[in-house]
C-alpha cells in the first residue's frame, strides 16, 4: 500500500472521524456544532445552515467508508436534516442563513450558496433513507429558486446583505448538488439543472482569452475587472475539474475533457506556491499572485482533481497526475500539525504562520471528501 494512502486512512478513520462523531453533534440542542475550539470543546456560536448541510454530507460519507454504521448514520442524518428543515426552512421553499444559540433564526438572508448546500444535504439523506419527504423538500427548494432567483442572463442570483450579486461559486455548489441528486434519483430536473450550469460555465464563467474561471460578475455575466484584471481561485479550478469529471461519468458527456484539463493545468501552473508547494488563495487573470496565503481547502480540491485525472489518463501519463495527488496530500498534512489530532489549521499565512480559531465544522466536508476520494482512486492510478 502506498504510504500516503496508509497515512490518509489512519488519519481519517482512526483519528478525525472518531473525534467529530463524538464531539461534533449537539445532542442537547440539536444539529451539529458550528465549530470546535482547539481543545476540542464545542464553540458556542450560531449554527450556519451551510455548516449543518455540509456536516450531513460528512456523516453520510462516514457511513460509506465504514466510520459509522448504517443504523447510526440513518438516525443522525434523519434527526439533523429534520432539525434543519424545522428551524430554518421557510414557507417559500428557501432556507434562512443561520440559527442563533437560542435556536431561533438569527439571520434571515437566503444566499444561493446556502440553498445549494441544503439541496446537497437533502440528496445525502435521501440517498441513505430513501424517504420521499426529503425529495419533496428538495423539489420545493428548486421551485423557489426557479420562481424567485432566476438571473436575467441565465443562472441564479446571489443575495448578500440585501445586495443582488452574480457569482460563479454558488453555481458550482448547485452543480454539485444536482450531480448528487442525479446519482441517487431519476427525476430529469436534476440533470436539466446541471446541464444549464455547464452551459453557463462554458459560455459565461470561463474567460475565452485565458481559459481561467472568473468569480465575480455584473448582471449580464460580464467579469468584474478591478484594475483591468479579474480574480480567479486555483481551488475552484480544481473543484470544477473534479465535478465536471463526475458529471461526465453520469452523462457520458465527452466535450468537457479539454475544459477540465485547462482548468486543472491553470491551477497547477499559476496557483502553487513556489516554495511551499501548496495551492494559493487568489490569482489575477494576468497570472500574477493576488494572495500568497493558502487556506487548507484548495489543497483538498487539488487532491480530488489530480487523483481523478490519474485514473483517466493513458498509462504513460497516469503517474504524473498520481504524483501531483500525492504532493497535494503531503501539502494538506502540513495543516494537521495540531496539538489535538483530528483537528487542523485553516490558513497558511504569507508570513509562514498557521491561523484558524476555532476549527470550523464546515471544513470536514472538504477534508473528508478529498481523503475518501483519494482512498477510492489512488491505488487504481498506478505510479509510486
């Protein structure tokens, strides 16, 4: 067994999941804790809906890889999903942003980003329980999005602090949710939604000149260009690459091969810190660095994209991608140098320090997802 595979398996199954299964669930108030302090005690914070949704995925994944029994996963997913629907579900089909410590809604905003993750979570619970009420609630949410949030140039609007915004990132997660539903349900709406987002990606989100993925737009999906350049994030290039690969596997769509490789190669060529070997946070579209800091999550998306490409590549090229996946794993493990095994640091700052307080539960979605994908695919990809 590849030594990195063994390290990943040990950290995920023997160290991190046992900690979060024991400490991450609020058995008294309901739902999941927003974060853990660095001594592993729960942080007393409002519960963001997005975090609850991501943890539902993380605990569904725990069952898939054997860290949690099916019976326990069924019980946890039902109770936390029902909790989410009861506390932040709105009559119009949307979900509010957060619940306060008093278990009342503390933030009424309905970001597209939040809606996408709730849709994703509902797919996880439905895939395990096959309870139709979760699909019914997901359809109600989609009805809301199609009724209230359609953008004039295609796709959906983001709403933050009362402002209407146009962003690619929430669409990526809506795409992720649609793929999750496609994998577990035959309703054609899921693929229709995914198909529409692919078209938006190809014709609006990706810059024709550079091939890079823009983050922020004006109303008609024209990239915002402060100082003449737009911003792109290497982590999102890797994430889109991996998601498009999953979409291809479900649909048989072949025209995305070059797009996936372009996105991945731009992230690798321009987004990796020259000394540290980890993905950086933000790059300008002229390929100069905007932020030398590196959050942990781009490393996880680099792992998923590289190991997926390694399994698809011709035999002569597979070791190249396999090594990049191994390098990304090594980079991620640098964030795990923590006094309490199973926790991590959020950001490797430009000055060399690691920061992050408290440890966000939402991060487990990235880390466990990447590690599970690495364990699933790495041995198939060959190489050292």
